C-alpha cells in the first residue's frame, strides 16, 4: 500500500461569508461543496478546489465563530502550499496581492522551487508554489469561470509543513508507518533552527510532500481561527482504507476507525507529536449529490443529515454563492 499524496487540508475560519469571498473572489478557487461539519451541524464546512474538487486540490474550512485566534507554535500544521502552473504565475499573483491588499512576502526559492508566502484575512499561513520544474503527481485544472486567468490559476495543494519540537517521532510515523521517504532538506528561515526536511510518497512531487520543521523556540500551538485543523492523505478506495485501519491499529495508534463522510471515506489518527492526520479515499466525489455545473450553489447534506435539513438550515446564517443557499 502506498499513499498517493495530499488529499485535502482542513482549517478554521471565524466567518464563513468573508472566507468565501477571499477564496473564491481573490484566490479564484471554486466552492465545490457547501455543507456542514458532520460532527457539529451548527457550523458550515466549505470545500474549495479545482473545477471538479479533485482529490489533492481541496482546501476546506470549518466555521467556528466563537473560537479564539490561533497562536502559532509546535505540534501544528504551520503552512499550506497551493500549486500554480509556473514561475510566471507567481509574478501575476504578486501583482494581484498588491492590488487586493493581501499580506505577502517576497518571491523566494524553497526546496528548489519558487514560492510566494501570504496570509489570508484571518492570518492563515499559505504559500503559492511554482510547478515550473515539478515532476510527480499531477495537479488539477483551475476553474475557468473564476476571475483569475487559467494559465495562472491554482491547480491544487502543494507541500504541507508540520512544525514540531522534536522531529524524530514524527519522522518515524511518516517513514516507518506511512511509507514516506526522505527527499532532501533546506535551510530554515529562522536563525539557529535545524534544516527543514522534505518527505514524499507515491509518484512524488509537490502534491505529495510533507516538510518537517523543528522549532525549539516556540510554545505549543493554540489552535483556533487562522490555524489548520488536520491534513488528509489520499488512498485509492475503501478496500485500501480498511487495510490502512488494520495497519495503524496494529501499530498501537488510537484512531477513529472507519468513518463514512459520504463524499469520501476516512480514518483519523494523531501522529506522535499530536498532529491530526486523516486518510481519505479518492471517491465517490463531490458530484455524488450535485451536478458538476452546480457544485457549491446550495447547501448539500449527506443522506443521513437530509432528514434534519429544516433544523440545520434554521441554525445557519445564509451565505450567497451562485444560486445562494
């Protein structure tokens, strides 16, 4: 069994409407599913991705309006990269960020690729990464109805950075349990801190990578608005997922067991430094209950929540997208 790469990343927002505005209007991603957190149906769960919401392109947000602001630290998913087609796209995005007042850094090279770090309005730490010289798992196709030219559009998820106080326990889970392999390393931007180590899996490339950062100068993260909740890794299908459940259970890691999220099947567990990992199947996909043309235009509920639609909708503040709620 080999993991295929990053499936999705789920983060926390305090305001769904403003989150929707930024990720669709400024970043040009498509809202491929407007639903609710299945474990707390009083809050939205928004999924952004490429034109179809393909696995490996999905950045998702839980809305928790009363959560505190996050405090960066260890035991965290500290940065999420979004892939763009090439180096020229970064120049486009640098100009666009200036136009929209998006907080950003300079274009710099990390792990052999040009990158552009930026923050969303809630200080979510993100980065654009160029696929100019990338090889490995393919990205997706940007939505052609967005206000961003397709040739510069976001094609999916790139490297995900984990920040820990001790690297060895996380490295052991990644390499000995999950089948990741060490690819290389690059210097930390923080003076006196160890190099950041790069791991990849499957076909390799940007869409599979985990970058492991060790920080001895930070407290533990306080997770909240502006933080990442978990990262999910791709498995082919339910049969393979159930095999992974057996493997992770046999390794002595507490886990959720099989979870049916309707749009994909999942398993959750925490790696050795307490970061929440998910394994998720590539299907069935987001067009299971909506047409590809109308993805994200209405509140979608999986069959086991559909009988409660009236109650759920009454507890949500409407947010407009396409045809509205």
